[in-house]
């Protein structure tokens, strides 16, 4: 019979381990923590006696898909560590990944469907049976009449489950939508290329110089260990982030002037003859217009608008043009979202100037074709009568108003497939419980920014609670148990197609080596292997429009470059950590990392320049009340001389409720932000006063 760990035994174990170190504060702190934890004993797994085993698998808490080694006892996971040399993660693992096995015991965990009862309160709900929930969901789907009235918001496109979403939508005339966010927004890049080559990635591993416009490269961007140590990072952002403080060079520009700086760098490249202008004239439909606009923006004018010195602008441009391969990134902040459209166009265009489209170390093609998808901004307002939310964790927090404006008023229904009553599931009228990490076979693909496609599996290492269905099975039942809705069969077909291609390599965690693909890929993936596609050959420079499409493209760029935004008053700039930028469920033990260690910013922690803070009547360590047209929020203030005057940087997450010991509330900091016409919420005029 399995023997359960008791509270007395757990404390005795920690107390015995402290013998010989009684004069150190560490064991007493551990005992204090243990006593606190055991008051919340339901949060911790009950470990049985049994065989101790180690399994190679992959983490699904974020899109990085890091390789992990999972230790189990009696079939119950109890420890996670990174797999050295793994091609997706480089042998590293983020703090959340180390505690992924705790997620099955989260206080917000759902084991039965719930229906919202809004008249009792914004988050009030009642549990219902799965059969009743499926019937109700099918009735809502059937009642949503008209083409485009049903939509799926997919947090991680290009998976097998994404195919099932499309199949569900096809007979309904529904709309498949990719969730906002992503580590680098390629939407503007697709707009620039007249004949896009298909999916692209970023070959950072082969780059020597990286011009990063706000990409949090050293803050969990991409994969934790994937960034090479010899790339020279020029970080361009307002906030004193970890990436900015550890980069080879930090250009601290005025808020909202990224497009100006990008065109100012282009001026230096063109004026000093570092660009291949004959080729650019041949392939660029609007190169002459772009060139004149850039040459009008002298380094002196750029310096005046951005706050960066002329010498720094010239030095960054010369390094980028001469020390290649070089890559310019239009980064997305997990809390602050994407750059405005014109800034994205200006940044990606720098890669065209220095020939970084196609060759190693630049923007490279990926082989797998991308299925068509829509963006939220493309949908007509008030057109969606029923929205289905994918359970995957999104790469970035985003204002719910981006979604709400597309819903058809109060009669619209939202269904969430989620293991937890947290995050976006709080917005749903009906929540169908999905498996937690490690409870089902889950597909892991390469991050959107990776230079090559990849495929691995997260292995089912524990049984889900009774009644909790895999997402594929829920979709099959929602479709009326239609033939072909077989997740496992589709996954086998995908693996078989890769086997037939005889392309790429397979990383075996048991040996730590990658070998060319041959033989049974299915068995290898089941044992924790990872397949990585081979790189396609470089493609010739495609035809492009540097200013994007539209008759007013030049005027839009001119305004974005020469008109300095938010020149007066205080501006709010949100930011976040990937995987912890919103109010989604997080491992309970991570609460100590955010609340006590202060190693990472906690939700609603605000940084402001001392002079700005004092002029607003604030005090260091005190509380402040932020106000925008969308509402108010209380934050904890920290004075920081590295913050630009007139700017307040506020962390968007994690919310206190993410750890399950605080009641959740609807809405977060991003819901106060102003959304511009391009869908960016980086800058919001804000008022502030002492709370």
C-alpha cells in the first residue's frame, strides 16, 4: 500500500536536515516556509512509495517548448530539471518550468465544467456535468448564425489541434484567429513583401550584431538558453530592463520614437554608402520615396526627436552595417505588446538595407507552409456571436477590449477550454476543464521566431482527474462526434509525413546527440526526442515596399517619424515577463520568487524617476493611483533614476490571484491602456496621484 507523506514527517525531515547548521539562518527560513506551505497542504502533491524513474519530455507552460527531465516516484512527478544541450532550449529552463509539475494541484484547478452566473457577481459560477456542458456549448454553436459569427482564438497556431479548430469552423463559416502577441510581430513584414516566401524565422545563432527594438532578448525571449553569447546586442528601449542593462549598448530613447530612430539609422547607412542601392532600386517598389524620407531625417534631427546623441546613432548604424551578419528586430513585450505599425515597418526595413533577408544570421525561411489565419484587428466589430478560447498560455498579455469590441454585445457567448478558472477563462460564460501539464500528450513546436521548424511531445506522466477530457476529444464532441476528429491519428499522420521527407535531424536526450532522421520517428518522440528541420537554401531578395501598402503609406510614415508623440504629461508604459505577464495560473511556489525575493517585478509594481514621482506628490515605496480614460489602478511606487522623466513603467503580471491564494478580479493593468489604430498599446497618457 502506498504510504502518504504526512505534515509531521515533512517537518521532521526538514528539521533533521538542519542538524549541524543551527547557527545559519537558512534552515530556520526553510522551516518557516515549510510551516507556511503545510498550512496549505492541498497545494502539494501526495507522493506515494514506488519506483523512482526519469523521463525525457518537454515543457508546455510557454511556446519555447524547453526540453525537461522529469523525475517520478510511483508514477507521480516530483522534480524537473533541464536537458543539457537540448536544441529548443540550449540546456536552460526558466523558473516557472522547474515547478510545472505543481500545476495539477493549483487552487484554481477545474475538474468539472462551470457556467457563469453573472447576475450573482462578475465571477460567480456553478459546476455542471460535462455532458450538460457539451450539449449547451453545441446549442450555442448552432445558434450562432451567419458567416463569420463563430471564431476560435488560438494561442499557438500551426499545431495538430489548430487543424481540428479549423475543421470545427469550416461547416460554420467560422473564423480562425491567432491570439495577439508573439515575440516578434511578423505582420508588418508580411505587408512589406509583395510575394512573401512563406513562414520566416530569425537566425540569431549566426548573427554577430543584433539591433533589438524592445525585444526582451535576455528576459526569457525565444528559448532560455538559445541566445549565443557572442552576439553584440544594441538594445533600443525606454525601460531599464535586464536586456538593456546587460546589452553591449543601450540606446534609451524617448517613448514612441522607435520609427524615428530606425529611419535615422537608415539615413546613416544610405548616406555613407553601406547599402546596395542598385539592388534595392530594382526590387523595391517604393525605395526612392523611402530613401528621400530617410535622408531628410538627419542625425541631428533624429537626436532631437529621440533623445539619443548623434554619435551614438552613427556608431549603431555603422556597427549594424559593417559587423554582419546583422539582424534588426521589431520586438513584442509580453506586457507592453507590439510596436506600432510604422515602427515595425521601419525596423524590419533595416534588414533589407544591409542584405539580411535570406542568408544565415538574418531573416530566414522555414519550410513548413503556414495555414491561413486572421488577426483580431481584421474582424468587423460586433461580428462574433460565439468565441472559443484555446487553453494554451499566450505569449503576451493583451487588453480584453481587443476581443470585446469584436463580440456581438451582451448576447455573445464565450467558451473557454482551460484547466484553471484564471486568466482569460474568467471572461468565459462556460469553461470546459482541460488537462493540466503532463496529463495528456501535447504537441510541441518551435517558437515562431525559431530559424527552423521542430516537433516534440510533452508526455502524459500522470492521469487527469476523472471526467477531464483531452482538448481533441472535447472538439470531437462539440463537432457532433464527426468522423476524422481524431487528434492521435492526425498527430501520427504529421509524424509520418516528416518521416517520409527524410529531412532534418533527431536529438536524442539519452545520448545528447543529434543524428540525421532515419527510421522510426514516432518511437523516438515518445521517448522524449526532438526533431529539428533542416534549413532551406537562401532565397533571392523578394520584391518589397519599405513603407507598406496603401496610398497614404508615405504620409503615415512621415507623421510617425517627425511628430513626437506624448510630448507633454506622464505616459504609462506597461511591461511583463513571458508566461507571467497576465493573470493566468502559475506554479504556487513561484509566489515566493515574485513576492519576497523581488527578483522579478510583481503585478502593479511601478517604477518612476524620483523627480517625476516627487513632483506628483509620491513617495518611494508608497502607493499611487493611476488613471486613464479606461479606469483607475493602484500601484506600489519605486523610485528609479534609470527611468526617463515623465514615464512610469508598470509590470502587468503576475497577478496575485495567479498563485491561487487571492480571489481573482476581472481586468488588469493592460485593460487601462489606450489602443492605437494599429493595435499597439505601448503608450497611454496617464494621471497619477498618491493613493
